[in-house]
C-alpha cells in the first residue's frame, strides 16, 4: 500500500483528463446559463443605506478610526512589554539626535525637530494601523519643507549677508528670519495634513500606486544627493546661502566650492571624527546583529561626546564652531498657523503629502507582510493627516515614517506602537528637563549624523544595474525621477517623474506584444508560435492575441498589427483582385482582336468567291466578338475566389480588460473587411466586463454577431475547422474530447 501511494505521488504529473461537451459560442452558452437576479438600488436607497446607523456599524467605524482599540485590549503584557520597552528606548535615543539634525534640513531651529519627534509620534499610537514603523522626522520630507521655507523666507528678505561671522552678528534679523521660516513650515505642515486627512476620508488610499517603487527610489536617491550637498557647509563650517528651486543642487555645490578656502578646520575635524564613529558603529551593529541584544546607540553617544567636548573646549568661542544654540525649556503653547500662506505653498503641500504617505505605507506593508497582519492605506492617510494637522498647532513640521528608526524599532523586539509611545516620552523628557544641555552641540556633529544616515539611500544607485537587467522602462522611470529631482528640485522633480510614469503606462498600452498563437498537438492549449517549437499552426486559421485593452489610443495599432501578423490585408487583397480582373479583361480583349484578325485573314485566303466573303465579313466580325464570351466565365472564376488559404481569424480577447466605443468600431471594421475577402472573424475569451462593454456599445445588437463570440479559443478553432472542411454537421453539435498529459 505504501508503494502504491508513492507511485500515485510520483505520477501525479502524468494525470490525464477528458472533457466531452458541445462546442459553445457565446449565444448558445448564454442560453444554457441563468443569471442571478440582482435588484439595483436607487440613489436614494444607497444614501439611506450608507447613512443607516446601528450599534454594529458604529462599533466598526469607531474601531477603524481608532485602531488602538483593536490591539490594546488584547495586549500580552508578559510577551510584549519587555520587547516594547527595549525597542522604545532604542528608538528614542535615535529620535533625539535625528530630530535635532533634520531640523537643520527643514531650515528651522533644532528645538522644532524635538517637537516634531514628540507630538506626531504620540498621536500615531492611537490612529495608525502599523505596529512597527517609527513615525517622526525624515530627511526627504525635512528637505522638502526646508526648500519651501527658504524660498518664502530667503536671507535677502532680512538683510542677512553670507559671511563667516558668528551667529550673533545679526541676532534680530536671524530671529525674524527663523520665525518666518517656522511660520512657513507650520503652514505647509497643516495644509499637507489636511490634504492627507481629506484623501483618507474620501478613501483615496490608492493614490500611492502612482508612486511606483522605481519612482520612489529614484526620487529618494535624488533627495539624498540634495541632503548631502546641503550638509557640506555645516561639515566644513562655511557660511553660504541656502538655495531652493531648479538647479539648487548646482548652486549649493558651487557656493561650497567657492568658499572652500574658508573651511573651519575644527568643525571639519569634529565632523569627520563623528562620521568615522558612526560608520564604525553601523558596521558593528550590522555584522554582530544576532549577537548584540540591542544595537549600539552610536548616534546618541556621538551627540553626548560632541556636546561634552564642545562645552569643555569652548569650541564656539575659541574656534568659531557653529553650535545648536538656544533650546527653550518646556513646550510651547498652541498657536494657529498662518493660513494666508496656503496659496503659495499648495503645490509643495500636495507633494509632501503624497511622498510622506508613500514612505509610510511602503514600510508599513513590508512589516505587515512579515508579521502577518493588515494595514489600511486609507486609515494611514487619516493617521498622518491627524499627526501633521494637529501637530502644526504645536509648531511641528511634516513627518513620515523613518526607514532607519523603523528597522531598529522592529529589530529590537518591538511588537506594538507602545514602543513608539515610549520613544516620544523620552523626547518629551528631554524637551521639558534637559534640552538646554545640548545647546553646545556642534552643528558639524548633526551634519555627520545626517550624512551617515544617507548611506542606505546612496546604495540605491545599485538599482540601475538591477533595472537594466529586469526592465528598461522601470530603469527609465528611475533615471527620470532621479535627474528631474536633482536638477529641477524635489517638488517639480516629483511632478515630472509622476507625469513620465503615466506616459510609460500609455506607451505600454499603445505598444503591447502581438502574437500569433498555435496549438500544442492533441491539446486545447494555445501558445506563442515564435516561442515554442512544439506549437503548430492550425491549417487555414490565424489566432491573434494582443496583451492590452482595445481603446482609442491603440485601436489603429491593433488593426495594423493584425494585418501584419496574419499576413492578410483585406484592402490590399481587394485592390490586387481588382487589378488582376482589369488586367485579365484587357488580355481577353487583346486576344479577341487577334482572333478576329486571324479569322478574317484565313477566310480571305481560303475563299474563292470574294463577293460572298464580303457579304459575310460583318457576320464573321460580329461572331468574333461574341465567341470568346463562352470561355470567359471559367477564366474569370479564378479571380473571384479568395486569394488566400486562410478562411478564419480568431481574436483572443482573454488579456483584454475593457473596450471603448472606438475599439468597438475597430472590431466592426475588422469583421466587415475580412468578410469581403471570405475570411470569418471570431472573438474568444471575453470576460464579464468586456461583455458588458460590448453590450452597452451595441456591438451585440445583431443576433448573428453573438455567433462570432466563443468562450474559449478551442471552441472557435473547432468551429473554424468545420467551416473550412465544409462539414454538414452543425458546429454546435460537435463534441470536444481533449486528452492532456
């Protein structure tokens, strides 16, 4: 028995099946089927159903809006608490230095980075659906915020000169500039939060699909280039103007290179030492990941060491090293953002909202797939919208998911957003208690932290080789997103990249792959003729397939490809037939004349009585013109026959998703043109939505048209073969019996 079971398993791939049924077309198949009756709801009924309230529905809405209610009551304290505590502390010690550092990218004082690392992180615990991502400041979003702030509040507006003097040269002007930039950053944050909230409430979570992976990776790589360039001046300790808009990357690079001779050696040394320590720490954490209970918090170590060295050696006064400066103690009271700025920052807010959501949902889906739970894109939009819009009243700038912190939060054992709450509490304690201790921290240390955290993004340059091997179109999207974002700025670069990605979609639908299918012998399986040697073409039948929908943008290309692939051009065949008929008619006329002349000559030579012959000439001339008519029908019959051995064309519509009115006109034109040369056209594999399109566009109004539609290629092939053989038995009585090995 055991051997028999093994034999069955071994020969599972040799199973055969034999199906015996009638050959169906779409009309006879519909006669066999009975559609389920569905009573459509009127608009009033739909509105009433949507507005109907019940305890079950209210509970569902409440739990979907507050996802914390779904997992907090089932929180396993013994299993989850220790991991969340370790993860929260590990993430918190990263939140602190990154919040200070990314505030420089956002062109606001460092303390606002701490605010942005507290309020939104705490709020996300209640509204977010992901249990593992770390919400807070992120380099790309911070840079986009900084670009808007610098554009709306440039140094020239406050008479600030680009000199290598200390920060106290123009205290009033600097304070006014910083306050204005904070207003701009807060206004952008509020508007982007409102956009995210509205998109979430309107169930527009699908918008993230237009930010494809190649686009996002190319965009973030370009952002890394911008971030790295913007931090060079802090690393070198030089004073340069901050640029925004198109070519800002080149302007910033030129400005740094121009002032390279004014480098502050002390700031450079501090920055380079910190970079070496940070890179070493990341290498150790990566190499000994399994052996270390928690990652070494090298960033907070560097911040503490840098602060201590700066305070002990008085780097700011002795060597002119730029430091963080004043960090107010405690939280600021809530303040209404300046909504008058909305008009000037709307486009930037849309870009920030989309990029922030794309970063969040991509990381959230990765962790959800890994740990076996589901994230809701619409609720993530709502959560981000609440975090940004509410946080803006407390002077935060836009936040999103941080890739590096999320990996740490998940890798150190975090199970829920309790870890995120603990990290925000750590930042809160720094703000209200010990924030002033970090005032001597050199800005070069923060620049080193930012630059080292770009390492992962710079590794994305390896995508070029990957996409070169896998997809040239995705490579083009990556390159366009990268170059456009580098040279046009992140806002216009993102718009350009999205537009180009949409163009590639149109290109793919307008340039699909066209195939002629053939049959695998003794099966009902049809494959590409050019790809497999075993596939054989059905005699007299061409099976045409295009892997795209049929609509206005590609209907002409579809017809052209059909004629090219099948080798049958009805217009060319009809034209050639007419020319052949005309040519043959001329040849017949020429032969008739020759015959008449020869008869007259023979009659004159052989006749003895010229008078009699002269009387008969008209009769003979008339006879010469009429005589050839007896043979012309047989000769012309050859030209009335089809000039091809193909009697049927089958259009495989199984890859087609929809057909529009232009596509239906194209189908009618194809059927009509090929009928004129004696070739039947059949359509197979239409799904339900395509059938609905054809019905709605009146393609199936004529009963005869339904006989041209078949549920499968094999049904159409059998019908075509019977037609080609001129069988007496109707095709609908034919039996399919297929045996497949």
